C-alpha cells in the first residue's frame, strides 16, 4: 500500500524536477509510511533512492511491524541533522518541503541542508490524498457506521432539560464504546438560538421543547474520520423552523444527487446555494458547501462557488448546506459522499435526513 503511494510521489517529484522532499506533516507521514507520530516526532525523506523514516525509539517497534520492506527506519533524536546527512549522501540538489512547515524548523533545515535549492512544494501529497484507495474507503465507511450507531444510541435518551454538553459527552462515549479512537473535533451541539452559530460548541444550555438541535459530529476509526451533521426538533416547532429545515433538506438532496466524476466544485455549490437563495435565505447560508475528509477532518477537495476544480472518482466529500437565523435557530444537514464515475455513494445514507421529532 505505502509503496504504491511512494512510487506515485516519486513520479510527481520527477515532473516537478525535484530530487527529493522532506515531509514533516503528521498526516502526510502516515499516508506515505504508516508512521503514527505527530509533527515534531520525526520526519520522512523521499527521493528516487527510497524512503527514510527518521524518528526516535518510542516508535521503533511499532514501525518495525507496519512499514514496507523497501523503507529504511532510522532511530535517532537528531531528526534534522540526519535528514541533512541523507540529502548530502544522495547528492540531492533540488529538495522540496511542505508549505506548512513551521518557520523555526525551516530555518534549522535551511542551515543544515547542503543543496542548491530548498523550496516549498504546495499540496503535492495533499492532492494525492484526495483520491482514496479501497482500504481508505473501507476505513471511512467504518468510521461513518460507528458514528451513525452512536447517534442512534443516544437519540432516544435525549430529553428536554439535558444540556448540550451532556448530549455531546454521551455521543462521544457511545462512539468510543463502539471502537472510535477519538472525536474528530469538539462535538458541536447547538440548540435553540445557539443553532444560529455554525460552530456552536456544546455548552451548559439545556435543550427545550420547541427548539431545533443541531449536532455536528465525527470520529476517527483506523485513522480515518467521519463528519456528519443532523438537526432534529424537540417536540413541536414553529412553522418558520419547519420551513427552513425543509429548504435545507431539499437543497442538500439536490447537491448530493448532482455529484459525479467531472462535476465542477462551483456547480455543486451553485445548485444548493441557488435553491436556498430562491427560497429567500441566501444571506443566512454563510459558509462553504462542503470539503474533503480522510486522514484529516478538513482536506481537499473543497466545494466552493469560487473553485472550478472538477470532482474525480474516489474523492470523499461532505455536503453540508445550512440556514442560520440569529436569535432564532439554525439547520444544517451533512452527509459523507464518495464520488463515482457516474454518480455517488452516500456513506451516511442510513441516517435519515427527514426531520425527527423527539
């Protein structure tokens, strides 16, 4: 698995006229080598000569079991000097680095590395990660299944008077009980007027009858994440809240059903945004239509009115339109979608988007 990715990266390096690249981003290191350390725990050097994973003894046994045979594991605390030594030994003259490399580390490497050029390479590995392989898709489906099971477990327990934090904690517990490694982000539970906050983290506010409650949640399983949002009603709600829920539900459905290999990002955004705008709530939809997920909760491709990039087979997208009414409430619905040659697969289809009343 890792060898195929490294081979592809080597071809991209050749096309970019690069002799090698230093990788420090934790997700990118994991993607190419299986190294589970974070940024600052080591680094990876890739060149035509091979892959060197440089880290300390904490990860030696783990990597010894998971790394491909063609990769070289180097155990040391002196990560950066070791990387510089490899570059000098292999006579690498044009060496790339990720554009999110912290300046402090860049400054250190720039002093140590003997090469004609040490230059940023924006998004080269991130672009590879946008297209998922079969193992990644299986992990993403598993993450979605566990997340859905956790949501279904807590829904019957939610009652007026429970606080947003209690709901959030119960959901996180149910997900972990089913095998989730950790939450992908601080679980969002936003009820009543707080539903107008797109990223309203769970608070001590009790939920009450007559309110909408939005829960945005995701969990890492086998290194890959889900990202799901559902909004439900606590008892009977106003006609206005019923209306905006139905507008968002239809808009989201229209976008999901428009996904296929080759559809432009801007077109997906336009379809949902135009529907919401024509319904009179364009200004109340104040964020992007969606984004990619995988090893990270936010990765490419992004879905935006300003992007003309085309979706390709095995992209994994979230589709998440919303309407937010200050001092009243809000609605967001989000599914996780695989792009296929002629359409899509909805990994979260088992979780209904019809309005649920508890």
